């Protein structure tokens, strides 16, 4: 039920989350060294990490939205298919019952 693009989206999400976590750790470690490095270098790196974090959060939000939307579509499709299968099962049971009670012949049973 998932398309190739759906699978690519799903695979991308953990990568983005991992990169977000790693970048957050870099920022945390940078903050611990703030007093040991120049203010310019600190600002440059902090800005770089904060921008990256913001960018990754947006990507994750977008990917999550795509995934949730597709998941909802698939749930609807699954419901429709389940209803069709249940209707077919009920029809087969009726036909088998009619055959068992000799209410229909072999020709109609096929």
C-alpha cells in the first residue's frame, strides 16, 4: 500500500531526527566551551547550529505531516478493502449454505 515515495519519506525521517539530535549535542557542547573560545567563533558556531536545528525541525515536521496524511489515506483504503472482503465472505457463506442444503446445483455453485 505504501508507494516507493512513501517508503523513501519514512526512511528519511529517522535520519533527520538523528541529525537533529547530533546537532543539538554539538550546540550543548559548544555552550559548555563558551568561556574558552572567542566570542566571534562562539556566535558563528551557535548561529550555524541553531539554524541547522530550525531547518531540521521544519523538515521533520513536513515529513511527519506527509507520513500522517498518507497513513490516514491508507487507513481509509484498508477500511474499504476490509468491507469488500467481508461482503465477499458473506456471499461465499450464503452460496455454500445453499449448496449444502441442495438449494442450488453444481452449475450455480461454481
